[in-house]
C-alpha cells in the first residue's frame, strides 16, 4: 500500500483533542486512515501546548504530551539551524503574507520531506501550495 505523507498542524491537533470541536470527526477519520503517515515538528507541539494552555485547557496539554510519548504513528521532526535559516528566508520572502514563523518552519519541513497534505485549517498552507485537509476556519 502506498502511504500518503500528511503534516499535522496545530489546528489538526486541537480538533483531535477538544471534545466539542466541530471538525473533530473529520480529523479522527483522517488520523485512522491506514494509508497516511503523519509528521509534525517540535515547533507545532509547542504551539499546540501553548494554545491549549491559553484556552484554559492545561489538562488537555498534559494529555497531548503523554499521548505523543506512546505514538508510533507520528514522526516528530526536530528543528536545527539549517531549518531555522530556511524558515527565516521564507518569512522575509513572503513578508506580505504575514506568516507566523512556526508556519515557515512547517513549510520548510514539508518541502524537504515532500509532504503535500496538511491536516490543518490554516489558509497559509494553501497560499504556499499545500493541500489543506480541514478547509479554512
């Protein structure tokens, strides 16, 4: 079976973790798809924890981090200087788009791993030519 590489962004994680999130079923269906291999970055993990904490859901942040420890179905890409410099160059090149730096890191990683699909609702991924699996919102 051919596997489809999929990048898990903060909004994808958030939808999977928050019980009353309207797109949760769609995310869970994607996460159960045996044809997909999932990737994320340490930047996205940090952003997800920050979002959960800011929205007064620290118990979900703890659950999230514990789930990551036992996840064989997710590959975490850790940052390095080269990725950082490439992300900085993207940020400067597309400054009219006002991309968050974390998104630029994600774009660099996705390009380097030849990942087209993003489990996200973030329209910035679409601007950069990636497939946004959750639509915009």
